[in-house]
């Protein structure tokens, strides 16, 4: 093996994404483009546990294979963010507190887990809606994305966070979990019944439900209750401008689209994987270039 070839291999990054139905994910392209821009050949592989070769492997087997193959890190998505914790050597305090890991760093044969969904939403909120009023926020949805968003909002300084879900018990559990993880009492679970009147009194609204995706069109509430002084965020990024964000803009609201969280988590994961400072603007450009 020649000297040049050895140098190339030593400077190569190898990442992966583990989850189900991950074909449309834009994360691989963002990491590969950023690694290359920083002078490193970068390969990002998908391990779809619902389709293809990974379907016949357990999550533990995939992790072991990644270590053996020399991977630098893995992103973990639905439905493995909780399951993966039991197989890790170390778990970041925040990720352990919320009970979910979406980023696994592989170094010296050891696996360390982090949650960059939380930091990613926070990064997006800070850059996309600087100075947003966090005094009273309504969050719709208490699923996996809602878990990360709630923790991020409280960490960012939310004074009151009302989490609404079709399943009131689930909303209450998420609120309690987020409060425990952050040492706060800001979050409270509420019913979706009459949510428009609650939203009318809020300073900001976050949609963490699937409503607004191509396969779930529409809005999660009647947007006529929105006022121009409020801000509205959506974690959905396909489409980039959901009907909710379109309606909110028409009513004069400041908006934050789902690309901010998607890019933010990738920026933080890249830095954990490589130790390099990622160019957030460049990664966002890659994300946007992949379509709306």
C-alpha cells in the first residue's frame, strides 16, 4: 500500500444511520458533503432495520459490526433510540435523563451515546428565531420528537410549556419526564380539547406531530387563532413549508421550519464524531439543495 493511499485511509470518516424507513433521510448527504469540504473522504451508510441486509441483524449485532468495520459513529433513529442505550459503554448525562440516544460515537472500540435532537432544536431556535419570547409555549405532540423538543425548550429558558397530545396521559408523562430531566417545573401535560383558546394566549407554538407531512396533510389545529406577535415552529421538513407555517406567515407570525432541527442535530453529531467544528450554514445549504 502506497504512502498516499495510507494517508487517504487515515483521513477517511465512516458514519452510519440505523433505523427503519430511512431511505429519504438527508443526514447522509449533509455529513458526506461537510466531511469532504473539510478535506476528509467521508462515507455514510444506511442500516435500515426494516429492509435490506440489516433487517436480519439485531441492533447489538449492527453495533458490533460497526465497531469491527472501523466506523467513527452512528446516528440512531426510530425505533431504536431507547433500545440502543443498553448496549453503550457510556451515555451522556442529558441523553440518559431523557432516555433516548440518537448519536453514538465510536472511539477505541467503545460506544458513547448522546442526544443531538435536543441540542439541534435548541441550536435551530437560537439561530432561526433569536430572541423568541419563551414565556408561554404550547407544544403539540408528545412522541419521540416531542420529547426532544420539550427538553430543548425548557433548557432554552421556557417559563411555561404546555404539552398537548391526543393521549392526555402521554402528554402528562412527557411533561413529568422533561421536568425531571431538566430540574424544572415548567412543563405541564394538557388535553387537545379547546387547544385553540390555549394557543391564543401563548407566545409561541411548536408542532411535533406528524400532521403537515405529505401523508398527513393539514394543520394540527385551527390556525385562525394565531396572532402576528406569536412565533410558530414545525419539526416537519418534508415539505419544508407545511400548511401550518404557511398559515402562520400569512397571519404575520415569525416561523421556524423543520430544517433547523434536522440540520442542528447533524451539525452537533458531526462535531461529536470528528472533533471538528462543522459549518452550520454549509450543512444547511446541502440540506436545502436536496429539495423542499
